C-alpha cells in the first residue's frame, strides 16, 4: 500500500517536470516568435524599398531638382534640403518646449491641478490626427500671412513633437531614484540646480530616446505639410516661402500616372528612411561621448 | 570646527501623523551623539529636521527651534544655507550614478558654482583621505564611475562628498546598515577620527555601534525622546525602565 503511494508520487513528479519543460519551451518560442514579428515589417519594408528604389538612386537624385513631366531624370535635392529644414525648425520648437514641460510636470508641478491639466492636454494632443495639426498651423500662421511657408510646416511638425517629448521626459525623470535627489539637496544644492544638473542628467538617455522617437515620427509626416509647407518644385531655402519635403514629394509622385515619377517616389522613400536612421544614429553617437558621456 | 546643536520643543508631522513630539536636547560640539530606538520611533525624522530635509516632503511640517551655534536654522536661514553647514550621509549609499568618483566628491562645490580646478583637486584629495578611500581610488578618480565601487566604498565616497563642502555638522542616518561587517568597522573608525573636527549625529539600530562610537546617546520611542545621557550611563545604568527594556532586548 505504502509502496504504491510512493510510486504514484514519483509518477506525478515526473509528469509535472515534463509539463514544466513543455510550458517553458512554449513560452520561450512564443517570445522569440513575437520578436521576429516585431522585426519583420521593418526588414520587409527596407528590403522592398531597396529592390524598388535603389536602382533609381544616382548622383542626379541628390543634386538636381525635379524635371517637368515628360523629361527623364531629375532628382529630389530640393525635397531633401526641405525636409532637413522643416525638421530643424520642428526640433528647435518641439525639443525645448517638450523637455521643459516634462521637467515642470515631474519636478515642479507634481500633484497640482495645473500639472494634471497639462498632462491630460499632452495626452489628448498626442492622439490628435496629424491632418488636424496641419489645419491648426494653417489657421495660426498661413492664414494671417496669406501664403504657405516652410515656417508653418516646421511649426506644425514641432507641435506634433511636443506631447511625445513632454510625456517621455516626465516618465524618465520620475524613474530617477528619490535617493539621488536627496543626495543633491543634502549637499546644499538649490532645487533648480539639482533638477537641471543631477536629475535631468541622470535621466538624459531616456529623454534623448523620447526626442528621437518624436523626431522619427514627424520626419515621415505628410498630412500636416499639405496646407502648410505645400511643397515646391524649385529650389527654396527661404523660411517664408513654400518648401519641398520628401514625404510630400513621395505622395505627389506616387499618385501620378508616370512610371518615371513612381521610380523616383520609391527612391525618395528609401532616402527618407535612411536619413531617419542616420539622424538617430548620429545623435546616439554624439551623446555617447562628449558632454553627455556617462549618461548612457 | 563643529558647533553644538540646541533643540527645543521640536515637533514634526507627516500629514496628520505626529511623528516627533516635544523633543528638547543639547548635542555637544565635536563629539559623536548616537540616537537609538525601534523602527518608526522618529529618530530618522529627527535628524532630517536638523538639516531641514524633513520639509522636502510636501505633507511634512515642523515646529520648534533648532539652534546651531548662533544660527537659528528655522528662523534665520534658508534650507539651502542650512544644508551647506550640515552634511548628511544616508542609509543607502547614493552616489550620483552618472558621475566619476572625482565629480561625485566635487559635486557639492561645483554645483554651487565653484570652479577653481587646482583647489578642487586639493579638496577632493583631502576629502577622500578623510573618508579613508583615497588609497583605494586615487588611480581611477576620473575614469571610474562612483556607482561602480563596492557598497562600503560607495558609502565612504558619500562621506567624502559630504565632507568636501566643509560642513560643521555631519548627520548619519544608519550609515552602516546596508554594509558588511568589514565595511561597517571602517565607517566606525572613520567616525572616531572625524569627531575631532565635526559634530556628528548618528542614527543606528546597532546598539554595540552606538556604544563604540558615541559619547552621548539618546533613546527614542514612539516619537518621544525617553532618555538622553552619556553613552556609558545609558548602557549600564539607564534611569528609565523603557530604556533598560530596550537595551536588554525585551522589545524592539
């Protein structure tokens, strides 16, 4: 009788061990599968873009402006410069305001009604469709000025960057341990100084990631530019004039009935993605040395 | 040189919780004073009132007077001024994670706008020597991050950081409770050396530690100070029954 019980306990133990092994393998496989699914779209898009667009890339693409319909060749030099211009304006507006707002939410306004209102507004702003952002910039800048401009496009993109940067900055600052703040205050460092030199510095890798995410997101936006930057088939570096942008150019070319323009649109898409990857890598590289060394 | 601290009718609250009730005592200059008592008795709150860290919590409140030499720290000074004269070492080592060893020690001066490189070098060296860490780190001052040191080294780094701003008082809130016995004895040796130059207040759960390092000991219970006397008297012949019960391990 006793022996029988012992055997059944043994059996159950073996059964459970096998079951545990199975569950472990299943969970690991699911995780690996999910990871592959995350990477797959990006890799697929990238490969497809290279297949479709790489053969249209040549020196002319980077040095010439679009040619009239019917003429072969031409490039997107003006759109590349235009996109860079728009993104610089957007970053100059979005990064300081976003980081400043995040610092306020996490460090100075914590728990106040005003801060809760700002946080709520930022979250709503994050969900506003990008075309509506374009309309806002249209009403604020284009209508009073009576003309489309690079400035209006940059502002539209900049406003779109603010909520993402603001909220990630707040989250990252809140992750800095309380002990680190206390250490600074305990040394007789004024609060504002402690926030800027200790807390923000400690959180800077995360804050930079937030800025990069916002940047990469607006870099590919088309809708907010349609009635702000408008697009331009000619050279323009004036902030007060309509300016070309890669996403806009791709949009127009992809919808056109001309094969030549389709090829340029593919090439433009490839260049846009490569530019975003380059910009993100460059910021990572610069911030991993120099002033912010040690922050990551 | 250290200064004495006179505390009179000190009360402190967290929200509606009256955590310190009518504390009155005189902490002597250039000696080590230990505060003992069970968890939650208010001893940490008490030292945090001495450098006005208590009020950094938005729901906290303090009444009463604390005099440090000629200075009334709640009437005659801002929190920032007080904290420059009163250094603090926390329970868990908390070096600035993004800074090198050198920058950690120099942080207090640098963040207050002090930038003379040569004298910063001198202060850093002196502070690290005073905290008995110099020999272990002198070759990697600017290369190694403060967070890469061992727990005991980190705590001595935090002591050096506190000493670098040249305070008159050093508050230590259970400075050795997260450390192994070897590191603990190093910290205790340090307290022994430092008390000739600074007034030291140390909160501890370890009664042997209090007996080893402090001339004076205060026993806290439920937000009140039960007894304050020479360490020898507290541990051999306490006047209050509750002190005796705590010391002999009957509760707490």
